[in-house]
C-alpha cells in the first residue's frame, strides 16, 4: 500500500543555501576547475542570493556548458539503433513517481481483477528481439517491474521455494500467475539474439535477483554476465539522497545499495550508464548531491559511459494524483540540469538528451546546453508513455539525421559503449543502421509501418 506523504516528509535537511557566490561558481566552471556541491547549487539555481531563475545568468551557464561539450566531444551528436523490451509491468514496490507498474496481485490466475499490464515469457522476448535484430538494431534495453515470481536462476528459485516465509522475500511461484516471466538469466539469454548487445538489470532488479540469499551483487552480476548481459542501465537511481527516497520510493533500493550494486557491476567488467530523475519533491541541493555521488562512483570505477537526466513526467503518477506535486521541472530547470551535469561530471564524456522526456524541439535545444547524445530509436517505450508522456515511442534514422543536421551538428550512429561510431552523410539517403549484427543500412521500419505507429490507439 502506498504511504501518504506528509508535510514532515518535505521538511528536508538539505536545502539550496550556500556561502558560495554564483559568479565564483561560474568562474570555476569556465576555468575547468572541479566543482563542489555548493558550486553546483549556485549554478542550478542561478544564484541562491535571489529567488527564481535569472534568465541572463542561466544563459551564461548554458554557454559555458556548450563550450565544454565542444571541447570534450566535438560537434558529433550520437544515437543508437535500439529496442526497448520491458518484460513485465507486475510490481508491488509502490514508488509514488511511477505509473509503469501494475499491482502484482492483478496478474494472479485466481484474481477477479483484470490487469492492464503485461508479462512476457522468455520465448516471447526472444521473438520480439529477433524481429528487431533482423531490422538492424544494435542494442536491446530491458527494464521491468519486480514480478514476485522472478528469480535470478533455477538455484535461486529453489532457495526462494524453500524459504519459510515467502512473503518476507516477496516471492510467489510462477504457477500462481497466468504467465511466468521465467528467470532473469532465462530472459537475458533469450534476448541475446545473434550477438545483439543486451543492456539490462538495473541495481533495483539486481536487488530483487538476490533476495533471500547471502549472495553479493558481484555474484548476481557474474551469473547475469554468463547468461549474456553486456551492460547495466543505471536507472532506479532517481535522487541518490535518502530523505528524498523516503518520500518518493520508500520500498526501493537505498542510495548505498544502488551504489554498491553499480560498483559490483563494474567490478565484474560490465559497462554501465547513470541517471537522475528530477523535478518532483527534491530541490537543487539534492540534485547537486546526486551529481557528486555519480562523479565519485565514476572516480572509483571508470565504467560509466553516459549520464542521462530524466525529467519527471508527472501526469498519471501517484505523486500528482495525491497532490504532492502540481507539475514537473520547468524548461529552465531542464536546461540547467543538462548544463550543470556537463560542467560537474568532468569524468563522464557523454550527456544524453532524452527526446522521450523533452520532445524533439526541446531535446534539440539540450544539444546546445551541454548534451551530445540524442538517445536511440526505441522501437517500444512503455514507461514514460504510461506516465503521461506525449512525445511518441519511435525515432527513425531519417528523423535523427534531419534533426541533427538542422542545428549544424554531425549525426553519428554509435554502439552502446561509444567505441563503434559511424558518421552519416545527410546528403546520402536512405538512412538506416549499419552497426547492428544484421544491419545493412535498410530503415528500421517501412513508411507504412511508421504511419501505422503514428496513429493513436483506441482507448
């Protein structure tokens, strides 16, 4: 059951107040000095000496970030041919910012409640990914709800089955449900079609995959790697400050748990990304502390390839429905978060602008605020869409080339780790992927298929 948020929950210890000045913080950023948390707070607020965002100061921050981007990675804008294959919406964690999940009990065979969600078997996942690989994708990304029947592998299932109190470890056997998700290793193995890159198993999912055992995160990620996992998405981070997590996701993995899992993934040789989900109950001090924890993690591991700011989509979420928030971040806040991420995270080369969160026009603007990566084709995207996002679920190579060329930048198809890169000539159509295991330059979808996807589904 979702815990109601009280006024006391929002009386935070961390507040955006510093002894630093905006001008000093900006000077440090321009000089390339390593910023501290107070510097980040000043830049995110455009100065704590006055209320609201000063637009002139904001433009100076954006200019500094864009200059740093050009110095660090040049004029290329990268994107990837990928598919989102989320396995299940069944979850009972109760995060107040989420509307992707469906209550896990509604998936049980004997329930009289009709679920609006889905669970895919490993065979179904394989079929979906195989089709996308034939079309030319390089990467499949999978992030799913914490289904009570999910186990890491068969050994883990035996442990969960023998547990004296299955409820304590959030476990129910697959036979309880209409559809079994199988095990995590089953799903990872199924999605690893023809050498496609498998990007999956967030720290939260790894936490679920070791419940009821004394296994380390290294052990969990090692078994997943053996099953075919290539890299780890650093989602479930939200805001890495406990006083915020206690409000928006009290049942979720802790800050320290998230960092421990990510470091473990790096220790077994898995590359990873990192995220922030902002614009809900947190303030600029929390955002700055989050950036510091990501930078420290990268100092320790060096395995983070990109940082992905995710602006909170408030519609259809419990935080909005319970009147805890009235909206998400402003455009000014979005631009400053991208910019300060570029300036603060001096050890992460790539900052991503999410067209799913920002839309095309604003997403392009973010590429002049410090971002250099423009996400992926995303043949399916359920999470943001179910929360009320309205910016679609697919971008073609043609879309990418046209948009990136329109701002005078260079469109580049990339691999997940950014090691493989292909510059695309805007004057040489047709535009399709070439880096995937079966990519041959053919567009991912035909024009007819694209038009069908553009038609809104019936309610």
